[in-house]
């Protein structure tokens, strides 16, 4: 079940984007049929979910007005994100990460901001969310172009701690080798996001991981504080190899 906060955020999305269209949209004639493109020009008509998914993950140059197309799709797309029916979470760059939604009218920008933060909190509280937690994190953070509020808002508790362990295990695989764990984050804000994630894992997540019975993940998180060569020369690895 969705939280009441997420329900309210979806109502705000519906209100802010009601009747939005991309009135001059001609679409990509090679990739989109005229019938599919017509949905973007037509308000108050349900768009088939396979078309919503296609357009949400389509690259910007396939639209005459990508931002307008995203506004047209947002009410259905946000509900699909919340209920787990938007296939593609974790497999591609979400359209909202490719548009400057903060420049939209205040009510629309506020609705997007509230939705991504509330969706993240709802997922953190859900024992078995429909998407991988790390994929939701990347989607939210790439849309917001920052990881900070999603890390700072990581709730305490057994469910959120299990999700933290799952994400840390996934992220550390990349971060310990100085690679980015963010597959679908393309703009210049990614480097800052990776640095902020490294810092948060090593300084803030490590104590939580240790407290919730994940000492190996805690140690590996703390190793991020070391330079690359010192990190891999640390005695932990010899102990871990002997244990395994």
C-alpha cells in the first residue's frame, strides 16, 4: 500500500499537470507512429502504458519539445512509478533527468520535487518494493541532480537498514575501484554525486551498517576514506580472503 504522503504527492502531480500537452509535437517519424505522437498533442486522454514507457525513456532529440512531452506524460508516469508498473526503472535515463523541470511554473516544479522525495521515502519503508532500491535511488537522484537529500533523508529502522545494506553492497563494488555506480546519469552533476555518495557511505553509513549487523560492509565503506593503493593494501582484504 502507498503511504498517504505519496498519495497526496500524486494528487498534486495530477493537479499541476492536468491538461498539459505538447501542441506542436511531430515526433520522430522513424521511431514513433503518428498515433503515438498524437497522444502528446491531445489532453485528457489516457496514453497506453507501453507508449508512456517508450516516451519516458526516449532521448530528447526525438521530440520537438521534450519538456512539454514530459509534462503531458507525468500524471500517468508518476503513478506508474509509484505502483511499480513503469518498466525501465534502473535500465535507462528517466526523461525528467533530461529536462530543466525546475524552470517550470512553481506549482509544477514543486509537485515534481515533492513526488521524487516522497516516492523515495515510500520505497525505503516498503519491505519488498517493486523496483531495486538502488535503481529508485538513482532515478530520484538523477532527476534531482543531487544525492544529498536522499542520503540525508535515509530513514532509520529495520526495513530502511536492510535497503541500506543492499545498496551499499551494490555501490561499493564500483566505488572501491573508483568507478561510478550510476549507470544512467549523464550530466555534469554526476561527479559531485559520486563524491558525495563516497563521503556519506564512509562517514555516515558505516556506523549504521555496523550497528545493523553488517561489519564487512561497514569496513569496506570506511576504506573509501583511503587513497586507492592504500585501500587495496589494507589488511582487511587478507582477512576477508581467508574467511571466504
